[in-house]
C-alpha cells in the first residue's frame, strides 16, 4: 500500500466517522444552547 | 436539457428539495429566538467547539475552493494539496495558537471594531469598506448559478437568483444562529458525500493501481513544477487568514478561548482531509478522461462534479448535489451576514446614527443583508473572469487591514489614530493604483496583466497578482509615518 492510499483511507475516516462524531457532540451541546436561548427569551 | 440534467433521477431531485426545505425550516425556527443584535451577529457568544468546527470548515469551503482545488489536481495532481493548501493550515495554526487569546481579551463584535478601538472612526470606515468588498460572496453565488444550470437546466442568472434567495432568506431570519446551525448540517452533508463519492470514483477508474501505473509521474510530485517565487506568493496570500472577517466573527462568537482554539486545531485536520478528498477526485477525473469515461475536452472546474456523477448510483447523486449546495450556501450566508454587518454596524451606525437602539440595529442589519446582495448579484452577472475578482478582493482586504490590525493587537505601547489611518489608506491606495496601472499599461498574458521592467540589463515581470508584495511594505511605511507625526493617542494596546 502506498502513502497516497494510506492518506486517502485516513481522509475517509476523518470525513466519515470523524464528521459524524463532531455532529454527535454538536447535538449534545445543542440541547444546552436551546435551553439557554429559551431562558433568554423568558 | 444537458447530459447531466438527464442523468439525474426524480429521487435525486427529491433529496435536493428536501434539503433546501430543511435549511429554510431551520431559519424560520431560529428567527423566533433571536432578539438582540449580539445574538444575531455573534450568537450571544455561546458557540461551542463542535458548532465552531462545523461553521469554520463549511464556511471556508465554498464552491470556489472545492472546484478550484479539484481543477488544479485534475491538471497537476497532488501539488494541489501540498503547495496550495498547506500555507493556509500554517496560518490557521498560528491564528489558533497566538491570535485567538488576544482577540478574546476584548468585547469586539467585528474586525472594524478593533480598528476603531485602537485608531478611531476613520480607520474603522476604511477597514469596513475593504472588508465589505471582500465579504461579497460573488464566487459562491456564481458557483450556485452554474450548479443549478447543470442540474436543473436553469439559466446561470436564474441560478444565481435562486441560490442567493434561499441563502439570504434564512440568514435574514436568524443571523449567525441560522447560519451556524445550517452550517452544521451542511458540514456533515459535505463531508459524508465526499467520503461516499471517493471509493465510487476510485473504483470506476480501476483504483490507485491503475492511476499510479498510467498517469504521468507529475501527478504524484508533491511540489509539482511551481517556482519558489510563486510558492512565496501563495504564502503571502495565506496572510489573509489573519484578518479574515468570517474567522474573526466566529472567534468573537465562541463561548471561550479554549473552544475556538480546539475548533481551529481539529478544523485543520478536517480541512486537510477534505482538501485531500477533493484532490483525489480531481486525479480520478484525469484517469477517467484517459479511459474515455469522460470527454477529452473536459473543463478542469467541472472535473469533480463530472467524475462523481458518472460514479454514484441514483439517490446518492442527489445527496452529492445537496453536499455541493451545502458548500456554496454555507459560504454565501456567512459572508452576506458579514457584508450586511459592515454596511450597518460598521459604517452607517458610527457615522450617522451613533445612538441606534438594539432593535433598530437588528432591523437595519437585516436590510443591509438584502442591500449587500444587490452589488453581489450585479458583479456576479457582470464579471467574466471571476477568479480575478477574488484575488483583487482578498488583496484589498489584506493590504488594508493586516498591518494596522496586527500592530494594534501585538505591538507594545499606545497606538495613534494616524498610524491606523495612514497604514490602511496606503495599503488600499497602493493596491488600487497598482491594479489601475497594470490594467492600463500592462499587456494581457495568461488571463492576467503583466509589465516587464528593465534595469541594468536585467528584466523583471511584474504580474498583477504581485501587488501584495508592494502593498504590505507600503502599508507598513504608512504606519511608521503615522508614528512619526504629532501623536494623538487613542487607547491602550
């Protein structure tokens, strides 16, 4: 396997599972942010 | 109907429509919750690391970068990743490690806020004007026009109008919150579609084994055949990161210094992966041309979309178009918001209505966003060589703002108003003069203008793109001159 192929697999891992992981962490934060916005609204 | 329009199925169109409807729904949902200008413009300074990663990565990736990077790799190979992208990673790393702490020490809302704090209103307005010009999302609107032209069969002008209308609609409603939340969805869609497309595209051209055995060796030469002079110019252009208005807005909107630093460091990893994915797709398109899977006269900027559309099955094509739209819309909405902010918060308010209420500021900024769209669409329709417009816009921003802003943030001692004013005016003036002279006196060559200077039997070619080499020292000269003039102190550094 060449370095180019290794780089491509790495990119696929970052773009697939990596991006999903960021999104999951975002969902966790989103609830807190929405609660905060609702508190501000009140 | 062109060949690509015919290759799309009802399912593909349905996916794109669902995606667009979802983006508008997010805007409507957020609109009810945004009550203050700070909430509208910097998300009430509540943005956390995942939100910052998503909005930073997706905002930077417009269609210009996506199509531009694949265009270079289609013609030249991996040099697209090594030479063109890496100076930007370095600039982002420096920003994360050095600049963020300094910026978070002040309650600024925008880049011109920094200028006014240290130098006064004159510098604020000069920098706001340069920033406004830079922020007009002309390239992405043109990209959307081309995409709608290819996929829906609309004229390019109709495409500009449709894309811009959708992007402005949800930005207008929810400001940075709508922008950041849609950016998050757009970020995931962009990354996943690329991750899905790469294996399909590689498979259709016979994988790396075929590519390595049959493509020219230059495709895998990291630095290609670019000269050190050109590389130096690329490093110079990456300096625009240090005064990038969208980056500053996200730093100001971050919950704290740590969140934004982590977001930048993780963002670099994601940027690098996305850049590499786009590079590989460009190379795969070059292989597809050699195998007659794509036409021999394929234009470089269409390489990415063409290789993906011949590789992906029905349904995934729609998903991919939604991903490409995501890349464009996340850029258009972010920069439209900044342009509207420049017009109202940075120029109109300090000059004409200093005591504007928060509600009025919010209302006028929304009007400013629509107003910014008008020159944007006019330029998008008018310009033929739009890449030149981008180089000009980023050069204007860097020449006008880099020296005064960096000096304000990092130079010890007190700043004087004339330092900022002369520095920004000298930088701006030189770029405008240089461009005017080159256009009038220079000769047209390789889609640009050049003047050959001869001195002591040596000759030098001065390209239009070299303006920053002269503008930055000239801006520094203006700054020094301002320091030497009779002092008028503004505030502490």
